[in-house]
C-alpha cells in the first residue's frame, strides 16, 4: 500500500532538507531554479518522454514548495482557499 502525502507533507519535507540552503541562495535565485524546472518540464512534454515528465513534475512541485517556504506561505492552505472554496462570478 502506498503512503499518502499531502501538500503540507511536501512543504515540510522541502523545509527539513533544503530550507537553510534555500535561504542562503535567496528568494530570486530559488525562483529562477523553479523557472528552470518548468522549462525542463516543457521540454519533456515536447519530446513526449513520460519518465522525464514525471521527474520534472516532481521537481516543479519541490521547487514550488521551497519557494512557498521562503515566502512563508502555507501551500496547502493557499491551494484550498483558492480552489476548494471558489467565489461566485
């Protein structure tokens, strides 16, 4: 049986392993890494490389969580507020 993981789990894991390094790198450099990973995801989509797509999606999520940590944003809370309680038009 696979273990379930929440966005909060992802964010906490990235904090535990990488927060100090992310702080040293800084907000804008960390954001640049996220953009680079998005570019690699785009390339994997264009080449239709499923394994690379899976790896790059994971990388994008990891870097997004790192960025959220630097911005002191609770990724899971932000997602729930935006997408689970949509406002009427």
